[in-house]
C-alpha cells in the first residue's frame, strides 16, 4: 500500500483495472476480525446474517454466535462448471441498517454499524472523499470450507474493494460479455453463467490472503471460494464500494456492453450526465481538451 501513489490508484480505477494491494490489512483496525471474533464479540454476536441460496423464500437469518460452520448447504451451482463453489456462504449486510426498506434482520442495530465505522481507515492512496463511501457501504462475507459466492455481476456502478480479514479466498473475475442487441432482463444473476452453452472463461483467477485487498471495477462477473485448509477453515472478508473516481474510461471503452446489459442499468443516467457535462451550460464553448479533462478526469470522475 505504501508503494501505491494516489495518482497511480486513480489511473487504475479510471481505466477499470483489476488489481491487488498486498499489505493493506496488515495493521488495519479490523486486523484479527476472524470468524471467531464475530462469534464472540459482545456487540456483533447477537446479530444474524443471511445464508445465501436457500430457495425462493429468501435467505434465512442465522445467528453469528451459532455454530453455523457445521451447516453445509448446497449453493445450487451444479456440476457444469467444475470450479464453481458447491457450498453456500453467509452475508452480513450491516450497511442496510441505514435504510428502513432494506431486507434486514431485526437484530441489526446502528451501534453495530458504528463499531464497524470506527474500525475503518481510509487507505493512504485513496481520495479523502471516499471516506464517506466506505462508512456507508460495509458488508461482510463468511465462508466455511468449500463455500463461496456463485458467479454474478452486481448492479452498483462504483468500484469495489474487498479486504480479506481471515483465511484465503479464490476469486474468478471476468468482464461482462459483448452483446449485439440490448437485453431487458438481467443475464448475470447468481450462477447464470454456469448454465450457458458456452463455458464461462473469466480473465482473472487469484487467491486473496489475509491482509490483502482486491479492487475491481463495475461490470465484472465475479465468484469466490474459500480455499483454506481443513474442514473447519473459515474465510472472512469486508467489502466496500467507492465513487472517487468512477471507472469513467472503462465505461467509455466498453459503452456498447454497458448500454446493452440491463444488470448495470444504474450506470446509464450517470453516463448521460457525463456526456452532457452534467448539463451545465457554463461549460459550453470550452476547448475540447479542457472539456474532456473535466468530464473524464476532473471533478471526481
């Protein structure tokens, strides 16, 4: 992290690169937050988390303090992709306590979110404006042996940072595919890529270890798998989204895919604002290079 300058970080995010920062979590305030910590912490242990992929009735809530590692529920990924995770992970979206209409457990409390926020430290290479994003978007993922998130693409339009708090997790990531025509339905929901006639061929495969952070842009299909040793291994991670900068150059480069893929439709109005320079008549008549710099590089874009 010490070697990554703010300028290099901004360039990587603007271009939509996938990259790992190896030592970001070494002395992070959440260092030591493994699965046992969440199970025993007096503030967190009373919370429930969601067990993923449990049927049409929605994800049931499971207590953090329970012996949830002993429960191995099928992910439903099937056998068509031999690398797909076969066991369901757990998700604690404590960020949703900020939103009354979000799907959440009655056990989630704002003091839990405050404790998380008190242990967030903005990496030195990040724009200070991202502090607000990190405080607003924390979510935790827990996976027992062989468990992980099925390949999917998120709908949010910001870049993502995932920090491995404990254990080791394999990631596979790939850019959304090209399309000849717009799709009105989502095509990258959980596990969709496993069911297609053409096998999913992600561009990246890596193992994220304790203290390391993975950063990747929107529009990427991604999958995780706990690859820790032993039947009792547990992988814990915290994930954030951030907006400074947006992956503007990636959006420009892959605009036909973005515009034709409904999974990332939340980006469409944002791109329209960029294309019109935020609808600001004050920029009309400016030199092309200056206007382009403001739209793609300046102003947090």
